[in-house]
């Protein structure tokens, strides 16, 4: 009997990372792929990105609506509750042998909590990472504790998952999933990309993605104002914006970007570029600006620089191409000057991506196919203190 593996995706970003895992499951005769789309995928204001999943040849088995019209803390909490109700029905109907999730968002937390009480094993991708400026940090580690198999992007993250009490034999170091897209997709050349996007690249070009920082005392709106003020001063620079996530104050940031783009001819805003256009843009721009994890995990593979603003990604591994700055106009402007400095540009050719060189998706699929899931639900806490004590007795 084929193993039924249900992949749950809630954003354009996590689908981009999950795509080749999903394709590998679909192509394997011994596996049965199920897909649940939720969250921003189903929202018109975030681009109805479930259509991109279908355009790639996948059938979506269930759609779980969870987003409310509010992105306040109360609205986010209510979305989590709606998610558990929807996932309870979806998982009961699909009855998978295993679910696969990625990352740290609130919709995935709801899905995994539902799977836990439904006695469905969970495989978690990209656990063990830290993002000290967002409540995603707590969601990620909580998902780890509710999961049974762990696929991590770096050795440091593997050790952190084990530190959380997970059995080492169930933690698999596979590398970063985003690199597989870079290796497998045939990117658009400059002319084709310009025709698709509807504008012409300039002498200088920057790609901007700025998400709410959910644990900051300063509001997301204030930080976005500082970023836009710094960008407004740039000359002869094309600015390509991708919209923020559906986090607290996300909709307010979207309105600010839309207004900025309407007032600046060199600014271009896109609800969702999709993986092909996004990665093609990375190949053409001088660097990225914002606080997205892509700036740390994918951009270094293009030998391009990242201006990482604020604390949202604090704690994650970084390549030498990353320039960290504070979320204020002066610090951001200073970082942009460093980005374009000849000395910094020369060093980019030597950049190595700390998340590996690709192949993670294939490793994940092979493990999901062959791993023993019998009697996996009852977990034994791997106690590091106990291990040290036993070692000292020898």
C-alpha cells in the first residue's frame, strides 16, 4: 500500500521551498501525494497563489480558509483557531500516513497541533533556526516538539533540534531547500524578464521585501517609513517590491508600498512574483533589501549582497555578503552605500552559501519514502544532561 504523504503549504514562500519535495513525492510510484493549501494562498489580496501550485501541475486536495479581514493580534489569533477547525476536517477526510510542513508560521502551527491530536506523524523542514525578532521563533520550536522527523539546513540547526530533546537518529541534515530552485529552474534572461514585468531595468536595481517584525516595540509602519525614506533618496535606481506576509500590520505595509510605488516612477510593486520571476530578478539586481529569510538562504548563491534590516532574522546563519543594519533611515542608507562600494563588490565573488549547494529535496523524499513510521508517535526526550552524566560515569 502506498504511503500517503500530505504536504501543507500556506504561503508563496514555503511553496517555493516545498515544490521539488512535492514533485519528488508525486513522481514516486510508492508514494501518494496529498496537498492542503491554506493561508495567503487563498487570499485575493495576497495574489491567490494557490493558482501557481496548480499551474505547476499539482492537484490540491483540500483548501483550508483561515485568514480574517484583520491582521491585528486578535485577528491573527482568530485565524489560528479557524485553522484548527479547518485542518481537523481536512486531515480526517484525507487520513494521511504522514504530514510534511515547513518553517514557522502561525497557520503551520495550527496544522501541526491538529495533526498531533489526530495521531498523525509530522515531518518538519527547516527547524532549529532562530529568528529573534518574530514570534515565528516560538512557533518554529513548538512545531519541532510536535514533530517526529526533522530535516534541517545546517549542522548548527541540527544540534539545536537535538538540544530541544529530539532523537539524533530522527534529525537529518539535508541543506537548504531554496537552493534546489536555483539549480533546477531555467531562469528568465534580462529581456524576457523585463517583458514579463513590464519595465526596464536601470543602471542600478534593488529588490525589496520587508515583513512585519512581530516582536518589535517599534511598529512595522514606523520601520517601513524609515526604509521608504532611505529608498526615496536613491538616484538612477529601479526598485522592485514584493509584498509582505499576512502577519500583524501586514496590510498596512502593503498600502504603504502601493502608495510609494504610485508616487515614484522607479518603484514597481508586485503582490507575488512567483518563484521563477523572483529568482530571475535576483540574477539581475545588484542586491536585496529588507528582512526576508531569502536574503540569507538564497541570495548568496547568486553572489549578490543582502541588506538585512533589524532583528527579524537575527540568529540565522549568514554569508559574508549580508550587511546588517538598524531599521532607521541613516543606517539603511549607510548600508546601501556599502553595498555599492567597489571594495564590497569585489568580495562577492568569493561568497559561499552556508545552506549548501542543493540536493536537499531529493534527500527529503528518499527519507520520507524509507523511514519507519511505525510506533513513532510516542517520543522519548533526548536529554543532553543525561547523556553528559552517563559519559562522565565511564
